[in-house]
C-alpha cells in the first residue's frame, strides 16, 4: 500500500472570516500575529520572512504573495513614518485580499507592512525608550514639540533614533530640508541609509527586479509620481500615477522640487523603477479610524491596478 503524504495545506486553517481587522492602533504585535495566521491559511501562496531588525529589536517583515517562478515583482511598503500607522493595516488588508481572491498570474507582490515598528510603537503608546524621551525634550527646547508629551509622541514620525526614514535615502539627500539633530520628525540622519530600516528596505528592493513600487503614507489624498529632471522612469511613474489616481480618486502631483531623500525618489532616480508615494486620508496623522472605510474603498484594488498597468507597459 502506498502511503499518500498530504502537504501541509491539510492542516491549514479554514479560509473563512477575515484575519486582518483595521483599528485605530493596528500595531506590531497584531501585524506579526496576522502574518502568522495568513501563512497558516495560505501556505502555498504566501511566504513571510524577516528582512532586518530595528535598534529596539523589532523585526522588519516582508510578505511575498505569488506563485513560485512568477517573473514580475511589485513592492508595496507602509509604515515608514510612525504616525501614519493606518497604512500598515491597509497594506495587510491588501495582502489578505490578494490571497483570498487571487494573485494576478505571473506576479509576485512583496508587501512590507510596517517598515518603522519602533516609531509606530512610540506613536501608538505615547511613550518610548529613554532615548526617544530625550529627543522629545530636545524638541521641546527647540520649539519643535509642545506638551502634553503623549500627544507630541503620538505625532512622532521618525524611528526610535529620531531619524526621518523617508529623508534618509540617497536621492538629493544633501539638499533635504532637515532639522539639525535627531527629532520626532524631519531629521535626515547623519548620512544616506544610516538607519537599519532604510538599509533593509533598500537592500530588499534591489534583491528583485521590481516593475513598480508603491509607498503608502498619510495624509492628503494625493499621489506623488516624479522626482528630479525628466527621464523614462519619471514618465512611466506619471503614467502609473494616472492609473492609480483614476482608481483611488486621489489627485496626482509631480515633483515641485521641495522634497528629496525619499524612498520613491531613490527608486526612480537610482533604480529607474516606476514608483509612487500614495498619501491616504484627509485629517492629520494619526488618522481617525472613521476615515478607514473610505480609504479601504479607494485602495483595496490598488495592487490589481498596478498589476494591470505593469502588464500593459512592460
Ligand atoms: Zn509619510
């Protein structure tokens, strides 16, 4: 008698009910637990792994949804700015939607749902390590922050070392409009890619031949789609931006020359990858949970819209 060995899918959790539920404080532990549950439920289409570790020991996660051998790669990341943590729930829900419905044939979606977990923890708990509290005291003295502390820390954008990770990439870094020292926001760091989080994101991006990248931020209901002088990657980013603007209803903006050092800037300038920054929501970050329904409606099919655009244009 031949013993037929069933693959691990036999033991996978039944695919009923949603795993990822948005909340005003969708945090690191929930994200980790949800990834574990999704992996158990979708063992053939989801691979998740650690791509780095923060200064406070939290793991930076990447989730890969796709079929082995698929040749097209799309990267979506969220939570690079701490107070914009609603983007983390959004990216996780997009991941689950891809798994529940289908991953477009020939595609790998690389979803990095929380690229600044230390900062997210500061924003969500309103407290932080001794270092973060010292940075807050410096911000108070410099007039960058106002008490009460809990509210000031809820608006924290940087990582736990006070570096704004979306000003830490090597694309016009030298002309970034920066605060002079570590701060809750807007300090570019001592050098490009000085931080573990930006290093991990850059290294992961270059491991695959990405056809497009989407960086989720908040807020403003706007899509930024260009960086620097005209070039083929800018032109493609603009066309991709049009497609995603149509899908989401967010307005499209080019490069007004005022910001640099961002991930999207680097992906366009240094890697020639069509890339967008999508700013969800209207109110100040952290966004109110009441905004989520509209945000989800606008963004739930963005991965499919990106895949359609990539298929048509590459
Ligand atoms: Zn942001």
